C-alpha cells in the first residue's frame, strides 16, 4: 500500500492548528521576528508573504494527480546527459549533510510515490537528479559539496549553473544550527561570479534553540545585505521533520517558476 503523507505536510492539516502555531509553522521567520530588538530592520522578514489562496495554489502543484504527474526523470553526471530544458527549472545545492534530499522529500511529501533517495551517509547524491512537476517546472537535486563531494563536482555544477538557460532560481541550503561555513562562502562566490539569482534556505531549524537560530538569521541577513548582489534578501527557514516553512517554500518555487498567477501580499 502507498504510504500516506506525513501529518502537517498538507495545508488543510495546518489550518486546524491554533493561530499562533499555524503562523509559526507557515512563516517561521515571522515567529522569530517577535524576538527582535527594537530598531532592527524588519523588512527582510516579510518580503515574500503570500496569502492562503497562493499557498493552496502552490500546494496543488506539488500534489500529483491523474492529469498531473510528478516524476523522477533522470540523473546526470555531465551536461550532455541532462534532460532537455523545456520547462522552468530550480536547483537545490548545499553541503553534503545539510539535509537537501530530506527537504526535497518534504516538498514532495504529498506525492509519496515520488522517490527521493535519502541516504544514511552524507554526500550520497553523486549526480544531478531531475524531477519533473507536470508541465510546470523541473526541480534538480544537485550533489552536495564539501565533505565527500564527488570528484568532478566543480565541473558538473559550474557547467550546469553557467549553461542551463531555463534555470530560474538556485536554492542554497545552509545548516540552521551552524550557520554559514567556509564551503558555503565558496558556493556564494561561485553564484555571485556567474550572476545566478539565488535564495538561502536555513535547514534543520527544529534542532536549533530560538536564540541560536535568531543569531544565525541576523548574521546571515547582514552578510546577504553587505556582501551579495544575486541573493534574495529574505531567508527561508525550514524543518523537513516538522514541515515548518515547507508550505512557504513550495509557494516560492511556484512563484519563481512563473506558476503563481499573482502573489498577493497580505
């Protein structure tokens, strides 16, 4: 029998929660905003704030149906093996043990038949894995960098980032517990050098205390403001375990791939 989606992976379940918990789950950054000192710039905490209709529209894209297939398409180690670039595309990159495959599995949790391999050993993704979401967009799971990165990682990833004309946004995953590491800075430099628009996603937020998370968020926001040009100023905070921020991230993916007719600010 097909596994049923985990609790809170669907908005309908989240909406049953009491208001504070619901807001904290969908907008984890807003939950942190309450603890800011007076005078701290709040703008980067609320740039992307879709309403319920937009969140529901995005969720439908991640739910496979009879006329809407979500499939793992293929894997590639070289650019001449990648599937044709017919659809808008997003890619996820990050350090080997940042929780990339777990996050992609959480995004696709409403379609349990989509097989996202999550390995027990970090750095197991050695290829670029392509997932096609109906006729709407493609999502690419890139090999992890740093510890246990595949030998030809740099050639593979650099070639992809520079040559993939349909790439709409790169999602750079950063561990929410440890913050930006040396290898993350190298990834940022590469994205900046190529002029690739990207967004930073802080993973594993369920493992960080509120104080530590807030400290990391403020430090990374400051870094984004001072040192980057291509990075979206709002960070996305996620927990693949508790589904915090997953609904909002689905919505942002729908938005950057041109599949959200309008994002109404609320």
